[in-house]
């Protein structure tokens, strides 16, 4: 089953599907396509059962963008279970995600970027 997510959201920043998380500090997170996040955004990880690394579920931290599809997050996952996206899973199962919900207040650039068409 392909994982579906809107690549061009009306509101920015948006949820992204997580395809990998490393066991390290800081943890490196890989998304399924360009995340368009900026350094200083605060992200919550959602890691459902079946993906391993359930210890990271609902953890949040500040990110440092390292590429269009990867970022480091200040969470120590060194001793967490290994993240492993299942090859197949039921269509009603949630995908692993990262959800931005805040940013460091000295930056506040993501909150002012309007992507709505005029």
C-alpha cells in the first residue's frame, strides 16, 4: 500500500511521513519527501506500534535541518528499539509521522510565511 500525504499543503509547516530514525543523539529523522521545515522548528514524533522505536512516540524536540528530507532532533534515541517501517501493514494502520507544532520564538519565520494563494 502506498503511503499517502499531501506534498503541497495549504498550511505550512505540515505533517510528514517518517521513513527512518537513527539510534543516536541527536537522532536523524528521514521523511518520505521534502519536509520544507526550518531549523528551530519544534517537532513531535508519532511512532505507532509495528514501527519499532515506540519509546520515541509522542516525544518532541527542536530540529536542525540537514537536507530537504532529513533533520536532526534533540532526542537521545541511542538505547531505543531500532526503527523499522513495516513492509506491509493494514490500510487502517497509522503511518509513522512528524508533526511540527511550534518554533523557537527568536526565529518566528515559519509562523509568518503565508502559502495561501491570493
